C-alpha cells in the first residue's frame, strides 16, 4: 500500500485510481493525468441544443477598428468565448499583428480587460517594440521572467481568475515548458491543463464572469505543420495562419484562416510590417471566385 501511495502521488491520481487501473492493459496511466473509472462517466451534459446555457453576452464581438476585423468574424470583430490559434514561421509578424489588434481593441473599448502573456521577449525588447508601436502600451502585460520563483501553473490560474475578456499568449510552447518543469508534468498533461484553463474561462468561470477569448500563438515545424496535440486543435474555433509568398525577400506576407467557425476561411489577406506601422490589405476585387487585395497605409 505504501508503494501504491507513492506511485499515485507521482502520477497525480488517487490510490483507488492507481489500484483500479494497475495491470489493466485497457487503461494507460500517464504521469500528471487523472484516470476516471468507467462507472464515473456522467452523461448529464448530453442535452438538446436549444437548451444550452448560452446568453447574449457570449455571442458578442468587439472591434479593433482595423480592417483585419472582417477576417475574425462575419460581424467584423473578435468574438468573445473563443479560442484562436495563430501559427506561422519565425519573423512573419504573429506577435506584432495580434498585439496590434488587441491593443487597438483595448483602446477602442476602454471597458474591456485585455492581457498579453509575454513568454518570448524580455522587458527591454518589448519596451523598444512599444516605442515603435505606442498603442502596445494600452494592454496589461505579464512577463513570465518575473515569476521564475513561482509555479507558473499557479500564476496563470490565479491571474485568469481575475476575469479577462481577451488574452494573447506568446507562445504556447514557452508557457507549457514552464508548467511542465514546475510541476514535473508530461506534455500531454500540460496541454490538458491549458485546454481546461481555456474552456473554463471561455464559459465565464472567473471573478468577473468574463467569457474570455484566448489568442494562442503556436510554433510550427519547418514544413509548416502545427506543433501540438489534437486536443489543442479541437478547442480552437479558428486557426489563423500567417505566411510569406517568398522567403527570399521576406515580402508577400498574408493571413489566411484555414479554419474559422465565426467567419470566412481560405481567403488571403495581405499585410506588411514597417518600422512603425502595420499595413493591412483591403478587398479590391472579387470575381470568378478569385479575390485580390491591395495594401493600405491605414494603421490605427
């Protein structure tokens, strides 16, 4: 029994769960993953769609005032209670474009509570960035480097309880790495923790009862393939990909949603980054199923 207690503690499960699954080939116990018994499965959440507990506040969109709003939803804004995954090659502008959108949304909607979780850049780098794009100063920012002496899992959970409307995480890989190291968790367990955190706050389970939207920046492989489990893919309502037409000159950058439950997908939307502005594409012509865009100097 002493050994069972030690193993259960190591795996993050109860002694009963460990004993119930020990030696059974049909059950795999992974470190950091809680295993539920078959008889504990609860089907009370199997309901008719017209009886779902969804209110008007969960169906809102907030605008950044930028042209890019029309990509996020048919209504022209970033929906609440949504998870948006953003992938793209290094240097393509993922952080710049999403933080630019978030900052302008905060500026346009002062009552919103927006947060940038910065796990990739130092304070000095971000300060220099803000001098290029002053609007970045509108958003609350947390640097993971400030919490090296804390369990970052606890930091994120406590912070999310404050109830943010929009949270930009840059990047998932770095946040999960900290959580894994601080809690001796497997990749699977860490991803499950993040999924649960997102869903819990999507549903307004925080102090402000805010239906949080998460913008999650994720890395891709050299061939452009998403890095992460299917669980991470399945909780995302939209997959925003940022690409270059040409690697040679760094030009021809565009945004395309390969998946978007709130708006259109499969349409290229041009953008270009300069030293102090973001130039977004505008729709100029649509015929025979083909859409073309030109760039505008509009940056808000």
